[in-house]
């Protein structure tokens, strides 16, 4: 990558920005790849590069206590660090630029000398950045208790999904589908792509009028309502979000579906039915059950469906054995969005599903579709910013902007994927067609 030559606009000896540029040089393997503007108004770094604004020494203090992604995310969501739209750059393109420079410089392999560390500490002290760690942002998750206990899982889900139904109605589309859509072309609307995804799921499950379907982790009811309205299924959905249940119950009443859809406020582990449902669907729920509980999750899917019935799991994946160093998606996602989430390569998930007694019949990769889905959510998010700020405040708005932008890049660059895994329960003949057109 060709770097723009640095331009000097201020004396290099006085400004905070120049002092920081010199201090971080050993950490970033060279000159600043961004245009840094510090709280004293000083500027350093190449002209034409994305601008990063440090508004307070607290941003540095966060980075000292939490080097890397988490400290930067904390500083960004509090507004102590900003990446303003300017000169053709925005947050997405700035992050893309930073990732590219990091890869080019091989920063994961940089080894720091004791002298570099001492110099960095001395600079931080001189800038007033040393001291006790700043208080974590209010928007950062605070979950306690035994990992994936019923109480902790409810707290983790509530942190993300109970912002308010109105918030999600402004970010999603009318069906309130909070999972990857199915985009026939890049220019189809988000609503059309989500409807196509729901049709695809119901078709893969072979739903017919009167069939009984279980929707595990039903969200705001997009699949449950679609299966009942358009495929005539009798649906039971389970969620542990009280906000979601209230929303779906209202829609059931509005559409007169009380005889076809029942929503329970129930953990997946508490589903009592055995050999009962003709089909089971679970859209982007398996990521939340954790590595240790995934066999339990699969067992619930298996025992709930009758022998010969179909099970469809749509689930996000992450490269590296067991999901790599950060199976939850990285320090930011794990701390601000979805605590305790676990992803892994799709092959490992397939292995767990098979080990749980289901026969996998199809695996449908949809990674590129998620880039388009997130783009649709981002457009809705930006279009409704004034009301979103009224609902959740500026800090949560900044969390969500970073979440949406970072998620789109992760799917674009292949750091995360999403797949539909279709399986059947052995023990009776299944009616899955030998030739399938999806």
C-alpha cells in the first residue's frame, strides 16, 4: 500500500499529536497511517488520510488499560475518540484503511523493546493519561453469575434485545427479522430480502397447512408469524426476552392468529415437548447458547421434532478452531453487544449437529447476503438518528454505529460467515426431495 507522505503543519516539539505520533511509532510499525488531531488542537500524520480525533486524555488512559480493540471502542462510544466523516472518509473506510495497514506491516508480530515501553509510559505521564482506569461506559454490558446459567443468559439477552421495540422497529424492516436476509440481487429492498429468507426457511422445512413448527429463539416473531400466515403452520415460539414476547403477542392479536401462534417466555432448555413437532427452526440463536451448552441445544432440537422431521439452523460462524481467540466476535462485540456469544467454523457446528443425532442434509453459505442485510439496517439507522437518540441516547447510538459498520466489514472480509444447516431426525422416513431447488 502506498502511503501519502506526511505533511507538517505545526512544530513537532510542542503539540500533543506529534508527541503521540513519536510514542506510538514502535507499536504501529512506522509512521501514523491516520491524520491525528489531539485535544490541544495539534495535528500529526499524513494529509489525505482518515482523521482520528482525540478529545480527552481519557481516551489514552482507556487504551493504556485496555490496549487494542476494547480500549479504542470504549473511547469511541463515549466520544473521547471520534472518526468524523471528512475528505471522503467515514468510519467504515477508515477501519478498512487501518486493517490494511496493520496487515501490510504485520503488526501482530511486532516486538517492543523495553526502551519503547518506557518512552510510551513517559509520554503518557506527560500528557496526563496515567492514573486509575476510567469508569467503563454505561453502555458496556454488566453480566454476572455462572456462565450460561438461566439467569445470566436472560441478563445477556436483555442487554441487547430489550433496548425497546421501537428502537428495533426503526432499524429493522416491518417484519422485524433480525437475522441475515436472502438477497436475489444487491438492489432488492431489505423487506423483500427478509421475506425471501422466511420463504426459503419455510420451504426448506417443508411446511404445509396444519403442520406443527417450533421456533427456537423466535425474536420478534418474523418466522413464527410468516409460517402461520403464509404456510398455514401451527407455531410455538420461545424467547427469553419479555419485550419481544409483548411485541409478538400484539401482532398475533392484530392479525387474528391466536389459534395458530403461541409465544412462550421460555428458555430453550425448558421446552418440554418430545417427538412432537413436524419441523423446528432456529435462526441465529445457536450463537448464544455457548460452547459447553451447544450439545444440549442440539438435543432440544432433536427431541422436539418427530422422527423424520426437519430441523433448520441458521447460524453465524467464525474462522479458527473453536472460533479462534475471540469466538464471541471480538472484545467490542463481547463487551457491548452480545456477551457470552460463541461462534465457530461451520464445519465444527455441522459436526456438533451430527454428533447430537441429527442427519445433516444441506449447508447453505450466505455470507455475502449479510453484507447487504447490514447495509439495509445501516441505512435505516442513519435515516432515523434523531428519534434513536431520543430513545437510547448518544452513547448507545455510537455503540450501534460501530456495531453495524464493524459487522459489515467482518462479513465482507470473511472474518465471519453465516450458514443455513438443514437436517432431519433419523428414525422414520423423511420426505426431503432428492432434487432440491434452493
